[in-house]
């Protein structure tokens, strides 16, 4: 598939990598609908994407809300006159230890169910709902060949302090493999990308010394750029023999 022929939904398009992906797809002549809960972020995307050659539309959508996702995917299909791609990019993290002893009181603190569930909802249930609806749309409307790209993370290997995030990102790679097998008969390919530390607003609030310490674990000793992750997406879209696998783009870091 060529980037210019994509009719693509990008979730989490209002910030960071998702915003970059929308801008790059549009620059390549693709037709894009960005989904995000952040209306101001979507507005900024539209303002920043002035000179794009493709189409850009936005919809405020919470990917954890089944009814919203069902309606929003249909509307995106109507807006673009079809759909043949999905970038499952929206994600959050809310880190914490499973249990932790308070040094002063000796109390054993526990990761709350709410903290666990909020990350599972956005990072695993959201991509499930989106992939289900976009795949169903492609089959019902005969718009395949199509492609789905899931944004996992190097944390999928199991990163201490991220029970919720690691579980969601590992689950997404398992689903990438099985969705690829289930959907191949409908000419829909599914791939995943597992980035390491990438320069996005998530890192803005981080103290320079903390960032420096984090980078000592990265063999290439620097952050990745959103454009370097986009190159992975481009490869997955353009290589028609790629499906069911996850590409690590992480400067060599291991967890
Ligand atoms: N930045 C990194 O270092 C890094 C590393 C590995 C993986 N990732 C993954 O890449 C993806 C993008 O990360 P980023 O750094 O660009 O993050 P970001 O915070 O800049 O952007 C995420 C976007 O998702 C949106 N979002 C959150 N919850 C949503 C919901 N329920 N429905 C719709 N949209 C929602 C946010 O509003 C935001 O605009 C995420 O899945 C993240 O887990 C990021």
C-alpha cells in the first residue's frame, strides 16, 4: 500500500507521536481522521497542518467508550469515503509499584485497581474496540486491502513500576499476532511498533538529570524522534508482505 492511498484513523492525534503521524500522513497525500479526547490538541493539529496536501479531519472521541467508538468509526468512514488503515496510538501511563512499603510508617501501599484499570482501558481495551470496528468496517464496506498498526512499547517486556502499562503493551503485541492471523483472509494486515524513549510532551516535565540517567540505559544515548517511529509505520504500510510482527525502534534499550 502507498501512503497517498490511505484513508486512515489515527488515535491520540492531538499530541506527541500521533500528531506527528497525522502531519506526515497529510504531507504524503493521505486522508486522515484524528481521534482524541483532547479537543484543544486536535485544534492545534489542524492549525499546525496548514500546508498539507492530503485531507485532515478531527473527531473528539474517547477510545475506551464502546458506543462512541462504534459511531465515530462509521462517521470517519463517511467523511473519508472509506477506510483502509488504523493507527492505534492513543495511550497513557500511570506508574506505581504493585506494593510498596512506606519508609516512615511501615505501611504496605498497594497499586489501586483504578490505576490499573485506567491504563488497561486506554492502552488495551481502546485498541481492541478500534481494531474491531475498523476491521468490521473494512469487511462490510469492502475497502480492504487494509492495515492496522498498534503502538506498543519497549515496556512490554515487563518494566518495574509499570504493572498496568507493561501488561497492556504486551497484550497488544499478542493481539497483533492473532489479529494478523484472523484478518489475513480479509486482506487486512496488522503490525506493531515498540518504541523506546521518544521525544514527546510526556517527557517535558522530566528533570534534566532524570532524563540523563534514563539515557544511560540506551546504547545510542539519545531519545528517539517521532519521525523515526513514523519510518516504522511507513515500512509496515508499504511492505505488503509484513504482518503479525512487532518492530522495536528503541535505540537498543532493553528492560
Ligand atoms: N513517548 C514515548 O517515549 C513512548 C514510548 C513507547 C511507547 N509510547 C506509546 O506511543 C503512544 C503515543 O505516545 P506519546 O508519547 O505521543 O503520548 P502523548 O501523551 O503525547 O499523546 C497521547 C494522546 O492520546 C490521547 N488520549 C489519551 N487517552 C485517550 C482516550 N481515552 N481516547 C482518545 N485519545 C486519548 C491524549 O489526549 C494524547 O493526545 C502511546 O500509546 C504510548 O504509550 C510512547
